């Protein structure tokens, strides 16, 4: 492989502010080896080797080179290995970086799809809406063809995410942009006593002072920049962040900054936006050729990267800045063939003199009508200059000037994105031909060229004005800010010269020409938002940074409205394209472990997610799921088992009104619940739908402890605090889910196991009966004991402070050895409770299940005046019921219905299976299902469709197992 | 090259005006037989079907902003019918059928693209719910299956099967799932309606509704008053506000719903992929962009601002599902307003005001219902208030009688 070490286009120092010439960097572009310097971006390093063609355009595959040299356009999106759409004019080169252009078929230089441009006439705006669909069905074929051509870069589908993270920052004043306005604002605010964060997108401070020329001699920018930087660096109240983009404005100055691989989330008391303005292009034929650049791009090439942008140049301008660019080019050995000023007699004499002193020809009242190219459109080779005869019109006399560089400036568009995200309004000043911003929210200020101020001294004064407003808001000062105005008009009124042959681009991202915008309006898409949506103008990666202004002008002109009425499309976050990695940050998915987690792993548990917890599903070989569950369930029925139920929600209610509060939240009656007893608690929402359940323990007259479901507790707790914000009852509510852990010790031998550990409580059936609650000492651990029967056996829920969790588990497993204790998982528990006919809220209920459908009316007190959902429950229960949750059985050998299978009556769906398992205890299939009300009585038959076949099941009484509840009450 | 493109290309001065999709603005007339408030997909579809099937063309669509500029422009263009209830599945299936024909019916390509929708289950509860949805869909002739992880790998080889440590247990594969160019749906309907004589008035805001003796007789607008025989309100995102002007309350709470889009890359993802547990869904558009959506904002609000929080949680989960997407660049974030009902089903039909018809409560499922809702609303209007069978279950008075149509499980983060 040959190495291209050329650098023939480099200028001498001090040009190249960003370069470190001691550090050469080699990289690969399109397989060819190139060399640049540390500090070069990809584009500058390629330009140094006189390589202008860097990528191709979206629709016509037009050759494209740098346009802004500031990452403001999408002309030079390149592929970095598997990373598509990187900005060549912003991404620094790195040793052995592999770079390719995008959007070509074949090679970048020889693109087989370049002929698409010749068919442009057959692809008018919105052509895809008018074709490809006749006859019916043909679109399915075309879609594939078109999809193949869509997209820009290629994504590496095997890319492994890298480390990205986030940090919070706080500041009194944040200043976005470190040009003359931002620097002055930062200094003023810091001098006034505020802590200032100054953020600059580019790698160096100074904004336009770093690259633009402000005077004929070319000395002012460097002098002023050095002076301001010295002051800022010396100021201990100013923090500077370069290479940092403020990528959005969110409510209350919540500002995301992206620097390297870190996202900073900043809260700023005051924010000053000094983001500058985007130089705008002139619309003429072939204005997208490599070698056609913004004036500021040419000066950036020279000052920042020491690139000589061409051998011979033409400058096309609508303001004075173009003259200064011509002087700068001339100073660095570029042969400036002509300055073409679209204005007539507007330039000041000293600039005109400066040109003539250098022998530069000036054409006033002229424009470039067409750029002419080398074969293959790879570089501009000449321009066709014509006299402007009327708005957007030129004469026939043509003057062709050879050049390999065309610099253009039609004026500026404020970098309005962050401001419009904050709700500022854009309006067009017809006399200035410029958009201006107004109606900023409080604590947000604007300064410099984004505020329509373009003279250097006024820009600085505007920065100080904005800082004064910020200081006043911070109560650090109360002076009135000075008034700042601007007498310069940098925008040319109508820099749009349509060409009958087109390729006069308004939007480079989307290859949209002037006629495309106009024709969209002629087709009836008159609103600028509709123009955007129909033509896709502004929808590309640069989000309208250059197309918004000409589009607004063209649409206004074509629909007889003002530009203000026409407006621009909405600016939305982000400001610049941001990697998903930045926003996602560290992949951080915490899940919750119970205190006994390690014991489960040691015992070989198969862990599954339960909300944001992990729980044992069962213990043993994951491939033997059914057998493991079978064994565990039989063990609980015959001996004793232990299950970790720490994930159950726990809510503590304390205060004089605790009982009244319980009574209003839950459906049962709680006022007279005795201390030392538990009671089933059902929670309905305002629609009367059962959304949670648990067990309420009355610890004292003014103290309840109530459990909630694993996934429901956060919602129940949130609802409780919400309701009490209205009711104002005297009760404290605390979610103690993670403060407590719990186990359920269940099985005929449960009492025997517990008795070996508890000495201060009489655990006999009389001393601690079914539904009892008590506090006990479990071998030194303070515990809350609940006698419950979820699985249908003698059982104790033991709740202890979380720090005792592992010790409690060990004690019980140890004490249980003599009784052959075995742990069981949540899947086994699900089977056991099903055998007992207990409902799991959200599995056996859906978003409409009311207590009547669930046969839970026994748990609803209809006599008390109120509970949440009571009104709805009353209304629903007064109506004829249509469905009911029933228990059904099937012979063991029958096809087993799955949860979710439908219950049918003829053709109508009357319900669905909610739970279904083979019951080892009963040796048959048991299940719960919603059934039509006419087949919901024991002895009725329901028809379940299982894998396409109807299975007839018998409705039976619940519970399936131990119908007289002898086992749980023993 | 299709013939229609030749026609343009070879005609140097193609008379665009004669082939315009939408007519130029006109003055408001003092009276219309039907006033449709809201020029989104639903409003223009209603007008289209009124004109096409019922010969009713003295119709004005009043749009406060621009055609299709509300939720029609903001939704993520998912078309599907894999709902949970019989009522829902029947209704949305009709919509899918109509969608398939629209391009040819309009003579305007809406780029209907049947890619299939894959919804992921990471929990047993989701598997149960998906099985039920698949069964209900199949019962009504839809193509929906519960598929296993191996089948999922074959459909979407790039998917991480253990995102956020939540293993993918199963998937709901809805072969009828599709997408279309959402704006084009509104434009196609508007084109068809206006060509038949319907008037579309953009930048025309209804400021009040005139009700006399319990019956609507006209509306006040920023361009003057208009009298009318009847009104259809189709203003998703603002339904309760407009209803208040007509003098009644709606059982609706309005939440913002955000979405975002990346820069385009070459196509690699055909199906629409959704994970309700991770509150994330993604599809790749015809242009190559990835569109992401998630859950609604947690609190009611009438603002279409974007938030950082939603973006962070949504994209963290997107990167979990497809780790390589970390390298994609996000281009744009936006929001729409969703009118949520308590049963996650829409409200269509009569209102407490005579001759005032409702097309509301479209939450996150408005776009996919556009054709069938428009068709049904047109029938309702043309019959003078006889509610078509298909939309009877969705009447507003179901909230009084508690005959709700529960779609809660079938809507979360899978719009």
C-alpha cells in the first residue's frame, strides 16, 4: 500500500491554531494511507493532501466536500469502521483510524449510482408519493429496491458498547459559546460575583475570534482573543469546558453537555446563550461542488488547520465579511480572481480600496449563476458570473472565471435551536432580511450574533448586557443593563438564483433544489411544516441549519405571505446528533436481591425476575422444572418447606387515624380489627377494579403493618400518600419493604420447627391460632409472626429486619433438619396456592375485574360509608354479572390448557384461563378461568380451546384442596 | 422506471397546480351541513368517507394549525390489530384491511409496509397475556402467534436475548403488523375529500361551540362564525378541552407521549420490535432512521416539550435490546398528547349534545385506527346518529354503565 504523505497544502505557523506539528498522525481513508498532524480533523487532514471529495449525497450521490468546516453540515459524513455518519470536519484523526466515505456504489471516486443525478428530472419533489403503487401490490417489490438505496452509513451490528458515563454539575451562570459575546458575558458575570461555567463546542476558546478577520490589517482578532483568554484563564470564578456541546435546553435551565464519553447534566440558575450564527449559502446551480465553501469555512481552514484552501479563488458575498475573507485568502497566497458582491454600492470604501490595492477585481451587483466542474463533479473548476437584473434573476451575459475555490456568504441565521427549545419566538425582520429571537423564558439570556448583533464592539457590549441581567436575577447587582444596537446588515435579501437545469441546492442533506420547495407549495403543501414533511427539507442530519432560511423565503414568496408568517419548522432536541451511548450512559440495571439471595444460589435455585427483584423459581436442575416443582410441592404438603417472601411489600401505618385510614383504603372493615389479629386486605381502584391484596396486621390500636404484592407495593404506597394528601388523616405511612425481609415456613411440621426456636410465645393452636399476629423472639431475632395460609398448610410468615435475613434462614434450615425441611420456590408456591384456590392479583385478575367477578364479596364491607372504589363497586354489583372467575378440573391425561387460552361459548369468547397446573396432590389438572356467567356454577361445563382443539372442563367448587381448611387451621 | 415518473420528467413545465394534492385556501362559508373540528387523519378520513360513500360534501374541516399537524404527525406509525378484546380486535382488523388498499384508492402512495410486529415477553405474566392476545387474534382470523426464543432469534438475529438481565421468554409475532408514511395518510384522505368538494380550512381555530336547546347549531372560529347541521369533534390531545366548550365532561386524562429518531443508516431491521417490560419499541423507517418510543410521561400535562429523563431511560433500554445501537446518533426528540381513557379504548359515537359526534380518547392507538374510525364516523353522521355496530362498544356512556373495553394489557409501550 502506498502512503500519501503530501501536506502540500499546508500553510506555515502561526496558521494552524489546533495543530501540533511535532506529532504526525497516519490514517487510512478509502484504503489509502494519509498523514496529518495531531489536532487535525479528518477533513483538514484530507484537505492538506488536496483531497476534497470525502463523501456522497443522500439522493443523487453527488460528490461532496467540506462546506462549513465546523460540523454544521452533513456534506462530509464518513464511516469510521462500524461507526456511521461521523462528521469529518469535527472528528479528530487518530493513528491508524480507518475512514471511508458514505453513500456510494463501487468506490467513492467511481460511484456507479452517480448517474442518479441525471435522472433528477424524473424524481420531482415527493415523487415516491405518486408512483410505485400501481398496479396493486407492486409497492411490495419497489419498497425493497428503494430501501436498499436508503440510509447513509452502515452500522456494525457486532459493535460492543463502550464505557460512557454521566455527571451532574451546578452553576450560577452557564454561558454557551466562547466567542467575543460569550467571553465578555463570562467575565462580566464572574466579576460580578457569580460562578460561571463557559462551554465551547470547538476545541479552542474564542469563537469567530479564532478564525475570522475583523479588520483590514488582520490584527484585531488575535489581539482581542489573547486579551480575553488571559482574563478568563486568570479568573477563579470561571470554569471553561472546550470540545463540549450543550445539546439541548430543558425546562428550568436543565442543560445536557456532551464532552468526550461523558454526559454532564447541568442545572444553571442563569443561562446565557451566545451560540453565534450560521453563515448561509447562496442558492445557484452546482453550489454543492467540492471546492464551494462558506467564507468562514475557508478562514477556519487557514487559521485553525493551516490549510491553503485553493490556488485560485472567487468570493461570492452579500456582506462585508466576504471582502475580509478575500484579504485573508490573498495574504496566504491564494490568487483571489474576483470578489462578487451581490449588493450594488453597499461596500465601504476602505474595503474596496483594500481589494484594489491587492489587485483583486470587484463585481458589484453580480452573482455566481452556476459553478462549473471537472468531469465527474469532483471539484469546482470555474464559475459563471452574471449581473443581477431583478430579485433572483440574472442577465444573459456570462463571464466565466476559472478557480478551484469558491467562498460564499449570503448572511447569517442565528443558532436558534436551544432558544427555540426554550420557547423563544423567531420572527423575520424584512428590512434586515434576518430572523431574530424574542420572548425568552426567565433566567435565559441571549447575546452576540445569535441576537442579531454583528459588530465586534457591540457584540462584546451585548455579552455584558446579558451578564448584567443574569447578575440582577442572582441579586448580585441591580444596575440597569445598557442598550445595544447594531447598524450592520449582513444578510442579502434574496440570495437565490434558480437555474432551469436545477441542482441549485437549498438543502444539501436531502438534495433538495429551489424548484422542489416551490413545487411542494404548488402541489398544495403551503404551510412550511407541510413543505418540510412533503419534501423532507430540514429533516436530514443537519436539521435545517442551512435550509431553514432559504426555505422560509421561497415558501413565503410562493404563497404570498411574509417570511414571519411562514416561519421555520420547530427546533427540537438535540442540538447536534448525539450517540445513544451518551444518553444511555453506563448500562446500569440494578435489580434487588433479598437478604437470603446467596443462600438460594448455594442451594441451586433457578432465579427469575419478579418486578425488579430476583426470586428462586424452584431449586434444582433448570431442565427438570416440572419434576422439581412437583417434588417441592409434595414436600410442603407432607413435611415442611421454607420460602423466601421478602419481596412482599410492607407498609407501616401509625397514628391515631391509622384504623380509619385502613378502612378507607381497603375494602374490608378494619375499625374493629382486634390487636394481635391479621385480616385479608383487598385494594380496589376508583373504577372498582381489584388491583392489589395483602394481609393487614393490627400491632396496636394505632399501628398497622400491611403487606402488598411484590409488583404492587410501590403503587399502593404512592396511592396511599396521594389519598392522604387529600384526607389529611393523622397517620404516618411508611414503605418498609426493604427494611424487612420475610419467610414463610409451611407444612404440617412447621410448628415443630418453629417451636425449637421460639420460647417467648405459645405457638399451640389455641395460643397462636390461624390468623393470629404476634411479636416473638426467634432465637434472638426480633420477629413479627403472622399465621397465614396462602399455600393451604399450617404456616407462619416470619418478618424480621432485613439485616437478620440470612441468619433467620440459616436458623430455620438448621432447626428444620430434624424434620427434613426443604426450601421451595415461587413457582411451587404458585402451584400450592392454586390447589388452594387462592387468587393472585394481576395473574387471575385483569384490568376490569371487580370483587364480584372474583367471588371476593366476602372481603368487601358494603356497610361502611366509604373505601376507594366503593362507588364504582356499588354500581357494578347492581348490574347483572357477565363473567366469573371459576375453578375447573380436568383428568390428568387430558390436554392441559395454558394460561391465556380462551373459554368459548359457541363462537363467542366468554373468558380465558388465568391459572392452570397439574396438581400432584389431587392427581388431576386444576385451573382458574373466567367463564360466562351461565356456565359458572359447580357442575357446569366450560369449553377451552387448547392448540386449536376444544377441551371440555368441569366447573367445581373452590378450593380444590382441603375444602374444609383443616390443614391450614390445625 | 414507473410510467408516472416519466410523465413528470419529460414535461418541462409540468403544471403542478393542475395536479395539486390540496386546493388553495378559500373563504369560510356561513353554513355547512357538517363541520369537522380537527384536520388530522381522523377528521379528514371522516370527511373523505362522507363524500365518497354518502354523497355528503357540504363539509368543512376546521384545523387550528396545519393538516395532519397534531398526533398524525407525531405518532410512530405503527399499524396493528393484535389487541386483547373481541371488540378491539374486530375494530382494528377492519382498519388493517382498509390500510392495505389506501394507496391505490387515493392514487397516492402511503408506503404501507407490512413488516410484522414482534412484542417481547420477559416475564411469565407477559407470556400469559401474549398467549391470550394470540388466541383472540386467531379467533378473528388474524395472523398472530406466540413464538419461542429460537424463533425470535431467527426473526431478529441482532436482538440481545437477555436485555437488562431480563431474559426474553417468548414473543408475540403479529404478522399483520405494519407501518406507513403517517403524513401521507392524512394527505391522501385530504386529497380525496377536497377533490369531492369538501373544504379544508387550515389555521382556523374553533374558539367556541354554539349549543342551543341541547343541540349544536354552529361554531365560533378565529375567522368568524359558522352554522352547521352537525359537528364531529376529532381533536386528539385536546378532546376534553373542546368538549368543555360544548358543555360536557369527558372521562379523559391527557398525558404527553414522547418519541425520538436517529440519523438514517442502511436497513438492518425489518420487523417492528417492542418490549413492554422495558418500555421501549423501535422500528426502522423506509429512510433508514430508527424511531424509538416508550411509555407516556408519568403525569398529566398539555405540553409537547421533551424531557431528558424519558430520553435517558428509553435509550438505555434500547441499547439493552440492541447493544450495537449505542453507536447510532439521535437526531430529534418530540412529543404528542395522548387522551387516555380508563380502559385504554377509544370513545366514538354520540355525546350529551345532539348532533355533536365524538371521535376521541385515542391515547396511543389513534393512527392505526384512522381508516376504520373515519369510515364509521361517516356512517354515524350520514345516518343522522345511528351508531354502527362496530363502534357501539366504544360509546362514551360505557363509563356510566361500567361496560368498559379493557385493552390495558395490549397497549403498554407497543403503540
